[in-house]
C-alpha cells in the first residue's frame, strides 16, 4: 500500500457516496473451486477496503472473486475501494457495506466510540508502514522531522501521538493524498508509505529513498471486520465470507502472477509487473507469523493487547476493556 491503511481519525459522520466496483466480472464463469455451490440463493454484499485497491488489501478478495469461491458460497461481492473521503468503519457503520477492512488499532478506536465492530481475520500480520525520506538526508528518528514538510494522515491518532512523543512543534504536516509528486520535488520532505511498493515506485521516478519504520507498527495491518449485529443475525453469511476470503489469500500465496493480472484493472497507475513485485514484497508481512504457523487469518489476545497498550498510551482510548469482544477466530475454516 501507499499509505497508513485508513488511519484517518474517525469523525463517524454519514459516509460519502462512493463508487461500488464490482470485481471479477471477467473471471471464469464455471465452478473452478472443486466444490459444490453452497446455496442457490445469491446474497449480495459489499466489502469496503481500507484504501485504494492493491495487493495488500485486495489480493485475496480478488482471487476469491475470480476463482468463484464467493459464487460457490452463494455470494455476489462488490469491492468498494477506500480513499480520503471516509474510513471503512464509517462506511460500514453507516450501512454502506456489510464488511470492511481496518487496522486492529482503528477497530479498537471504533469500539471506543460505540461502534460494535469485530475483526474476523487479519490479512496483514505485520504492518509495513514507514516514513520515506530522500537519500542523503539525516533522519534517525521522528524527532528529525522538525523543520520539514511531512505528508501523512494529519488527523490520525498515529500522527498525533508521534507529534507529541517526539516533540514535533516545527513540522508542516500536509494531508497525504496518495501521490508523491510534491514529495519528489522537495528533497527535505518526508512522506508516509508502505515498504512493499513506495520505495520501488519512487526509484522508477529517479528518487532514491531511505525508510524509517513507523514507531506505531504494533497493529495487525489489515483486518476484515463486520458488525456485532450481523454476526448475531447471520453467522452463516459471516462464515461463508470469511472462508471464501481465506481461500483466496491461500491461493494468492502460490499464484502471485495470476492475482496480479486480476488486480490490475482496479489498481491505479500500476502495471502488472509492478503488482507482481509488490506482491513478492508482501510475503514477510502477510504469510508470516501465526498465518504460517497456525493458519491464515489467525489472531491472538497477546497481539490485540499490544494494540490496546499503544492506544491507551496515545490517550485515544480510555476503556481498558475495549479489546474484549473486538476479535474472533470462530469463523475461520477448519484446517
């Protein structure tokens, strides 16, 4: 990804009307999964992504769509790309989607604000978020951002905590729009980015960068979530969505070139070759840790407590019990 995955602070206003993109319409129409269709009933759902469609958030979902995993489960899935207008939590809370994606920290924040959402599975076990700066600049910690322009999510808890923690009282913070054009023109500037694609994209523009890991990288990077209400009312639907999505991510791991071809129509300004390169760079962040040692989509109380600890330290959460009920492994398919 090219941003800090939906870390914009949530105002919880009614979501803007966003374009629903129906993915996979050009995929195979025959049953390619080797399983019998789950149901004759077609249930239409929307998954709100945490940012623009790209390998780190859409890879497994697009694979499940193209391979017929959703169709076999009786699902018609619309993929709604994210952006700067509204977070996926706002979209789901406002009824614009049944499922969404966000970091574990943002899910905790949503629950703190009274939005009953639950993480069903993380796809990014680790968050590859970083700050990028031009090669030759001396930046050893965020404290060295003072006197510079930083392109970031200016109202996010991550950034607000970083400003306070490192005494950033001489920084010009500018809302990151997804474009690095302004950053490229200013050799002293700093910009947020994902290690999986941003350095390579900038190198193609003749800009060599160094990276400083984001000090708040303790969250699950991207979690598929839904509401407590939907879990209570239709657990079968939740189970079907999770199982098909997990299968899509499992296919993606060994078939990166295929999935890159399928993502390309949705990805903005990225070639298939760039998407393949980004997908390879994702491996240490997606197919790692518990996803490798236990099963894909696994999550633990220990990791959620780490997210909670940082959120409490940031003073964006006051309820020390907010992580209770924030996640579940109940709907993961049996190995």
